[in-house]
């Protein structure tokens, strides 16, 4: 259990990074403000798990690319869960504990 007992599952695309044109993962541009919000949660004792559906539709393994991006963007986290074994592709998440990055 983490010090404050809280765990955050954090999406990657359109949460801590965005795309100006083509949505190609290698073209993702980090959002420093949103990353700072998540890093502040990490610093406050939250267990941060980046949870992305990258590869859930195509079956392509994007774990290494995503891990490299998170590190190069200065993201602080405990774990990365990537692809169909961890997060399915969906169009809407309905959950009693979900929040958009703008609400943090």
C-alpha cells in the first residue's frame, strides 16, 4: 500500500500528450502542465500507474516507445500498463471515480 493509500490510473494520449496533426505515437507532444499535475500527485504519495490502450486495436507493442516517452518527458510514476492485456480500446469510460485532467 502506498503512504496515502491512493492509486491513480492515468491515461497517456490526450491527457499528458497531444497531437497537432496525424495521431502517430512517435509524434506525441507532451503537455508540461498536465505532467506537472500528475507529478505533484506522485510527490504527495499517490501510486501513479500510466494506463494506456496504445496497441489495443492494432496489436502492436508500444510499451518500449511509451516508456521512453514518459521518461524523456520527466514523468514520475510507479508502473506503465500498455496495450490490450491492460487497457481495452473504448470510446467512453463511465466510472464513479473518473476525472478529466482539467479537473485536477
